[in-house]
C-alpha cells in the first residue's frame, strides 16, 4: 500500500508540475470558454426559444445552458490534450518507463488518469469565478456539490482520451484525430442546446445527442451545480468511464492490446 500511495503522489506531482509549467496551455484553458461565454453566447439568445426579458433570459442562457456546457468543454479539451501527452510520452520513452514499474498496469494508468482529472479542477473553478462577472451565480453550495461531477467527468473523458491515444501511431496524426473527435462530440450534445430543442431541429441529431456520453456528463454538471441530483446521468458517466478505462488498459497490455499488434507489424 505504501508503494501504491508513493507512486500515486509522484504521478500527481509530475502532472501538476507539467501543467503549471505550461502557462500558455493554462491561459488557453481559461480564455477559450470565456470567449464563448462573452461573444458567442449572444448568438443563441433567440435560438433557445425562451423569453428575452431579463433576468430570466440571463439565467436560462448563461447559467443553465451555456456555462455548464463550457465547463464540459474545458474537461473535454483537457482530456484530449492529455491523450496528446500520452502519445508524446510513448514516443519519448517515459511512458514505457512508467509501465515497467513493479505495480499493476491498471493501477499505473489509473493513477495517471486520476492525476490528470485532478489538476484540471482548479482551472474549472477559476473559470466559474470569472464567470460571475457575467452574472453566472449558482448557489454557493453548488460549487461544492459539482466537485464529484467534475471529477467523474474528468475521469470519463480522460479514459476516453487514453483509449484514443492507443490507436495513434505518430504524434503528427494527433491533431486530425483530435478535431475528428472533439467537435462532433461537443456539438452533438446538450452543451449548448437543450435536448428538446435538438429534437425539434432534427430527431436524428437529438437521438445522437442522447446517446452521446458527453451529453450526460454536461447534464450531470448542470444538475449538480444547481443542487439537483441526476442518478441516471451519473450512472451513464460512471459506466462509460469504466468501459473506456477497461479498453484502454487492454490496449496498453503487452501481448494482448494494440501495442502487441504494432510490434508484430
């Protein structure tokens, strides 16, 4: 147990130092959702179909729909960026060094996944604090209630990124794969629109959004932030995260996963 805790603390420290040293990435992680909140949200005022009379419009638009969706976008981009670092570490050899440690492979991958999900949470709270300037003011207890939702969503998206990284052979191919994954996953979800509005626009799009695990992650964040529990969404996010993680562990297992097939090729 001592060795497990020591390995976990070392991995968390490494990921924290790496994130703190990447100041441009930190700035982009906060500025990106703020740009959406300040500029693009105004374009959705009439699209949502609600009254434009303040303060009801402000509450519905910025708080209930746009802001939790942008929080989910931050976690999504962070998970994909971590998959990029996994590909980089694999090419540089540091990933191989980590996986040969005398600990279970699933524990090492899970420790890194947990560390990556942990370091993004303070960045999310910085965004929520700045968003109060736009009158995004959820209940005070909501900031604490949303913490488990942020963690489980970060774990699910991180496991998804970990799985994707096992398919990428070269670092140069990552940008195209990331765009192919991020934007369909984000726009075909309830991050910007309620599900009933998507059903009105296109029943097929609403069906895809309902199957999208990212939609359930956004709904989980949205409900928890406003002190409402969503057991169905929590179950979907936890189940999807467990499936993604199991597949990622299988992919990184020598002799069984995708790495073994690459060696044979």
